[in-house]
């Protein structure tokens, strides 16, 4: 191979390794987000248009039950092996390994065109990390094509894989086999080996359950307000509840990925000093109450309730370490520069804000919630509702 071609092929190898890394990141993000283990949003979430998590949480993010990103990671790993063999000459016929890599890179580009079209036209969002893999797939194809030796007949070339070069078929087979094995290992690591039966059980329980309550849509933070949404998710949560922190990204991006789904967040602080639930006990330190009131007031004064909601969950550990509720308010005010801190504090101390909190908590008491997060779909309690596969299963039931 000429020195110039070696440099081009090296660029292709580096691009393939970068693609493996990005696909691996997106794969792990898929599992943590879909199964309610995420502690926040992806680094490439910028706004409603550029939103990686909305893509990850969509029904298009998987193929044959496996995340698309996992398929991409395995495909690019095998592609790297083929191109490495060609680069090093570590085979009797490295040219055939190279052309096998060319075939895989063409498959990658085809998948790129399909997924890019779905993201743009069906979802209306752009995943910047996905976009990076799309660009890399075209670059890899160019490098593989530019450095490939010509073949007289592609039919004969592929036929050789079944006779003389069966090891190439073995590596091809690793893409689906490796994807399924990796999926099973990851699910087992997360304790999700029985996921399909759990999803079916939770969905059936929800279908058979009686409608508990018609919640007031005017009370709480509302995401994607529609007059008649197909699916309305109501979540009761406490800002210092660790499970609530893991639930909030999944619920948020699941809603963003489906225009006919509405999410309503209602605060339910586990503190008897502001929550009228008699099971709360005599009171608490007031921190949970102040955090809830801060979100209520930032929404009322500046329409920044969701921003406050995300900020508090993202910095939950830091709020835990604060000694006084007033320190928490100061931290929140410092991170919302457009807010007048004195005005926010005045709102937090008002009867109106406290009554808003109590009205939301009272709905949870009436629905007999036993902990947080408690998630309801169309007025019925959905156990495990922080997991996107369970939400997706119930969503499909509602769409029937």
C-alpha cells in the first residue's frame, strides 16, 4: 500500500475508534436513561431541537429490542478490525479484509441515512453525538473506498467469504451476536434480566387497576400542555429523594419525544412542617419545603419552574450538605441571575406559595401515595413508571 493511502487508511482507523467511543457512550446513556438510573441529562442536550436524550428515549432508538447505539458500537469495532488487518497486512489476503470493511462501512452509511431521516423528520430533534457518528460514517466510507483495491466481481468477492475466507463471515456474524450478548450482559448487570416479564406485569396491573384520581392540571409544573393528550403522566416527588433524582430525566425525555404525552410534576416534600400528610410526623428541618417553594415561586414569578426543578435535582448532593434552608435559597438565587432574590424570598415566605404546595401535596394524600416518586398515568398508579420501557408499554396500550 502506498504511503499516501496508508495515511488515508490511518485516518479511517482513528475515525472508527472515535465512532466506537461515541456509540459506547450513547449505549450506556440509553440503558441508564431508559431504566431510570440516570442522574441527569446528556452533555449534548442544548434545547428542544438539539436533544440527544429525546432521541434516546424514542421508540426509534432500538432495533430488534437492542439499542441502535449498541449495534453501532459492535459494527464499528469489527470495521476497525478489518481495516487494521488491511493496514498491517496481518492476513494472507489483506485486500479481502479491506473490502469486507468497505462493505461494513457502506452498511453503516445506509443506517446513518435511515436514522438521520427518522431523527429529523419523525422526531424533529437533532442528536449532536449521533450527528458526529453520521459524519464519521461517511468519512470512514470515503477512507475505505479511497484505499481499496479494485475487484473484478463483487459477487465472486462475497462468494469467497463462504469458501476460502470463512473467518470474514465469522466477524460479520459478531455484529449481531456481539450486540445480543452485550445487551444481555448489561441488562444482567443492571438487574434487568427479567425486564420483559416485569414490563408485562406492570402494564397488566395498570390496565386492570381502577382510576384513582383526576388530578388538577393547573396545580404543578406542566410539560407539553395539550387539551386532550393521549397520555398524562403525573409525578409526586421530593427534591431530596435519590430515587426521584433518577426518575426525573427519564420522565422528562420520554415526554419530549412524544408530542401527545403530557407530564405534570407535583411537589410532595417528605417534611411534616409543610406537608399536611399526617403520616409525615411532627415536622422536619424545612429544607425540602424551601426547595419546593423555590420552584413554585420561580415558576410563578419568572416561568423558570422547570429550570429550578432540574437545577435542584442536578445538585441534590450539594443541597444535602447545607446546614440551613436559607443557604439553599441563596444557592438557587445565585444560579438564576434574572431573578430578584429578595422577591423570591418574599414569595417563598408567603401564604400563597405555601397554600400552592399544600394543594399539590393534598392531591397526593388523597391518592394515598406511600412514597416518592409516585407516578400516575391517566389517573392510575403505575409502579415502576420511571422506567421508559414500562412507560412505552402503557403508551402503546393507550394508542390501541
